[in-house]
C-alpha cells in the first residue's frame, strides 16, 4: 500500500483546524499510520524544503514553518500520493477547487494550511526526515 507524508502547518494548528482537516483526510479513505506533533528547527526545515533553497520565498517559508507547532502524519492508501494532492488542492488556496483542504483552511500562498508529498521519492525522503 502506498504511503505519503502529510503536515498540518503552524497556521492551521494555531487556528484549531487540525481536527477538521484530519476528519477530511480520514473521510477520503486515508489511514493514519503515524502521527506526531512537533516544531521544525531551522536545520530540519532547510533539509525538508531543500528543493526550494534558491526560491525568493525560502527564508520566509523557514520563518513560517518554524514559528510554532505542526502535526505530521504518515498516511496510507492505494494511490495515496496523487489522491492526497487532489484532496489538498493548489499551492495558492484562492486557486484551489472548492472542498479542497487548502481552499477550506488556507490563508494565502505561504500560509496554505498543509503540506503533501509530491512524489514517491519525496514521500520516502520526507518520512525519513520526520519519522526516521
Ligand atoms: P508546500 O506544499 O509545503 O511547499 C513549499 C511551500 O512554500 C508551499 O507549500 C508554501 O507554503 C510555500 N510557497 C510556495 N510558493 C510560494 C510563494 N510563491 N510565495 C510564498 N510561499 C510559497
């Protein structure tokens, strides 16, 4: 069965949306295999988001994700990576279809409520970083 990494980011944890987000995830057929509340430190966040190192938003992204606690889950389902990306929606919540997690709970392109792995390779890498 395919696994993927899912993170509820500081904005959504802080606004007490975690329960409703996890309910959407479970209702969409995902099984929560692992779950952990944690706070990114700068080193782990830099490693986790290494592919965005050269992007203009990288420093702001690190400040945001290290600002307070996140909830990380390993989720399992057939076709988990692609199906979770569909449930999560676009990076920009305002461009996400209705009933996606980011449309329901995101604020803007940075504070977009959640993260979902974008490939099998990244799912494995991200699960190793946070649960290895
Ligand atoms: P995520 O899917 O976790 O992957 C990278 C994150 O960087 C993204 O969600 C947003 O939180 C943030 N991000 C992506 N694009 C931008 C952007 N153009 N401006 C600011 N933040 C961004």
